[in-house]
């Protein structure tokens, strides 16, 4: 079974078993809905620390969870332990975190035993997405080609620096290509075909532009678009440029959840 990140438990809150969760999901209302099940992942060192508490303390990982996960699921890190299912009893937003109460975690000691655990959702429990919207794990690993069909590389990471996401494309023997996730650049996403079609706008691939032979300008500078004629030979750039709004035919949104991602 595959699991996807929802958040991390950063600390206990209060004395009745609540924990502070730093969420990384676009669906917090669904993930922290009473009755939903999340899975706590912790490393072996954290498990030993949890086991050092009072015997049978609520919130400590059960004995089966202490077994290393590699035998049960080779896809999981060798240092990880089997996930512990936790059922949400209640949750509320508090500043930049969610305060979550799990069933059976009723004391500050039990909540402390969960500190540092990564919360994940099972793949079967993920929200269905609207058409044209994708999870990060669906995008990472896809081949990237330009509009002429030339292979540029493979998406290895998605960054969230601000206004729009940036897709990091790994290219053999060259620097990574950083593509802003905007309609003018990402032209199509073909999940079944395993590829993304992009348009490289000027300035996106400095290496390719540096390797391209310089083009000889035709005519006098004063007669070229973007310059204004003057009494002097050549003229000066007008300082104005034309731009058009992004086309509304892009590839849709990308969501983290549960996998880490963004719109």
C-alpha cells in the first residue's frame, strides 16, 4: 500500500491528548475529519523513545509496529517502522497549525509519544480530483518534451516559491531546467503517455540560448520593431514591450496532498 504526506506532529497541545499538526495537504477538512484514519510513520529511534515511557501508555506504537518495514514493504525506507493507524476524534484550526485529537490519545504523555511522527493518508483514501488537476506524485517522474517533440528531461521535483509552482526538470549532463507552472509554458500533461509538453519561453533555458549562434540583424536598427527612429543613426530601445495574458488552455492544477504538492 502506498501512503502520502498529510503533515507532521510537532508537539502536544494542552493536557488532554491534542497534538499540533503542521499540515501539508490541500484537503485538511477531509484529512482531519472525525472518523478518518491517518497513519503515523516514525523512525526506529523515535519508536525506542516512545517505548521508554510508561508500559502500555496510550499513543506509543504497538509491538507489531516496531518491526522494520522493509520486510513488509520494500518501497518504504529501511529505517522506517510499520505505520500506526490513528483515528481522528476531532480537529480545529489554530493559527498556522491544526490541533488534532486522536482516539485513545488522552494524556499529554501519550501526545508527547507522537511528537515528530509524520502523518500520511493511504492511497485508497485520497480525494478524487477534478479533470485537469493532478497530484505531485503523478507529475514527478514524467518525461518533458518541447512542442517539436525533443526530450528535455524528467520532472524530479516541484517547488512552491510563491505565485506559481516551479517544476524542476533533471537533464543529463546539464543544469536542471526550472519551468514555471503557467499555461504559456506547460502546454499539455499526458499521464497515460507519461509525458509533459512544454513551450520554452525566452530566458527559461539560458544554456541553450548561449549555445545558439547569434542572428545577424537585417536592416538598420532604427527600422527594427522595438526601436524608434531618431535623428541619430540606430536610435534607442523604446523601453516598451508587448505582452498578452496567459492563455486559458493550460494543463490544470497540481495538488500536494497527500503527496506533497501544490496548485
